[in-house]
């Protein structure tokens, strides 16, 4: 698993953050991911997020991190 924490991801070409299929059980915590055509794509399983500001999303929803 990977932790993505305290980042700002803005104004990228086509995509902010891409969690690809097979990238599972990752934690996104306290990030700002906005102003990208698609801010977050989550195709993995078991990924969670807490305290994030995320604009547009595609793929699987993030569950709250416990």
C-alpha cells in the first residue's frame, strides 16, 4: 500500500491522480486535488481517503480511511 498525504495537485494536462487497476489498499489523506480535467481516477480496490478536497472523480469511490 501507498500513502499519498498533504499534496496539492492542480492544473495538470488531463489528469490529477490516477490510481490504476491493481493498485490496491492505498490511502489518500489531506490532499487538494482540483482544477484538472479529471481530478481523481480510482480503478484500484480497497483505496481510502480522508480530509481531501477533490473535484471531479471517476472510477471507484474512495471509502473513508479508518
